[in-house]
C-alpha cells in the first residue's frame, strides 16, 4: 500500500489521447480501471465523472484525420487505480 501514496489523484476528466488538453502523462504511468454502471470497461478513451459519460472508440468508423470516431455512453462513472 505504500505505492498508493505515490499515485496522483485521479482527475474528474481524463483522456487517453496525448493531443487532448485533458491528457495527463503522469497518471498513465499507473494502471487505471473504469466502471460504467458497475461494469468494468477496458475500451474507454476518455471519461468525465461529474457529467457521467465515457467515450469509446468505434470499431470501424474513422474521422477525416484517420482517428477512430468516439461514441459517448452515459451512466455512473467510477475511476480507480488497479
């Protein structure tokens, strides 16, 4: 449990995309878990706890820059360190 003290606090909003203003490299040095409506999600690209949504990459659709389109799913969001 001494490792828990060295982990930064999880923000309200976090993105896995390095180009996003909500990306924090220090947090991604640790393994993060996300639950949406009580179910573990492993495909989350971005989340916001206060607004209650996660963004998940589409399997086939791409935007004009070649990045996967993100679908928003709403519910109760919980973020934690594994």
